[in-house]
C-alpha cells in the first residue's frame, strides 16, 4: 500500500522539508491517512530545541518559543496562515462570498494578527508549564502533533468544500480513508500516559480537541457553508492549543 511513499508525500505536504518526490505515492487525499504520523514526527522535531534550551538553563518561555519557532519554520507557517485567513474572513466579511474572498487575500488584517498572537501565546504558555519535566513534554509534543493533524482532517471529512476549487476540494476525505489516521492519532495520544501523565488526562486531550474542532466545523458551516484548506489549517491550530492546555493544566 506504499506506506513509506505516502509518508514522504504527507511530510512534503505538511512541511518545508526538502524531500524527494515519492513516485509510488498516490495523489491526495490518500497520503493524508498518515497525517498523524507526520504530525508526531514534526512534534518530535520541535521538541529538540525545547530540550536543548532547557539543558542550557534557558527560561521555560524561551524554550517554548524556540519549539514553536522550529515547528513554524518546518511547516512554513502552513497552519498559522490558515488560522489568520479564517480569522480575517470570518471576522471581516459580511457575506459568504466576501468571507471567501478575504480568506484568499494574502494580506493579514487585525483579526488575523490577533488570532496569531493568541495562538502563539497560548501554546507558548502551555509548553512553558511543561518545562519542569522535559521528558513528558516530548511525549506531549508528539501527541499534540498527531492529534492536531487528525483534527486538521476533520473539516475535510465533515464538511462539503466551500469552493469549486482549492486545497479543500482536492483533499476532501471519506470515512474509510480517514480510519488509518484515526487509529494512528489515538495511538500517539497515549504517549503522555506512558511518560507519566494519568490515563484520564491522556483521554481528556483527544476528547477536548475533538469537541472543539467539531464546534469549529459547525461554525465554519454557518460562516461559509463548508470547508477550505484554510479552515483545515485553523482546525489544526485550535486543536493543538486544546491538547497543550489539557497537559499544562495537569502539570501545574
């Protein structure tokens, strides 16, 4: 089933890593079944500067921001761009069409800038709360990467494309295609349990993330009638915040 090629294709989509073209990989959306695995690997990559900063006695806030900077550089700001576009479109548009037009505008407005500040701030604060136990933080970053990439797929599965073109239409999923991603994400979500968190906390993280993203999907349906690639990116950011906040609350 070309799992290796599909993983390379998925990492190539979710990151700016200079990966070779995978000739055995299928066109999207099939490689997205490995999105949680790709997300976990990217989460682990962001844990490296986090751990190194703490090892060299940097403050927790510095370590957290370095982890987020690494994650953003690796992804090319893919999900952050989606969050900003959604915030600008939903906040600044007065009709379905105007919202979609704003979301396609590469310029960032007040709503988008505010959303990014809140996203980085909340994630940094949550990661800083995990700095006392770096080993557990590594597991949380992997779990958050996996679960948030699964939630990134939720709008593609639950909502019809809002446009006749674009990434949202090209990546629309069926339930059957999403099953491997669900299995992978749930498996990675247990990593923090093995790292020392309670099972209740490990189960609360995917439940909260799923609930938040389900509500966001209903909001997107009401705003623009469906999903776009930007909506999927915003779902990743919102769910990652939810997961990190669960573990930050358990760590204090």
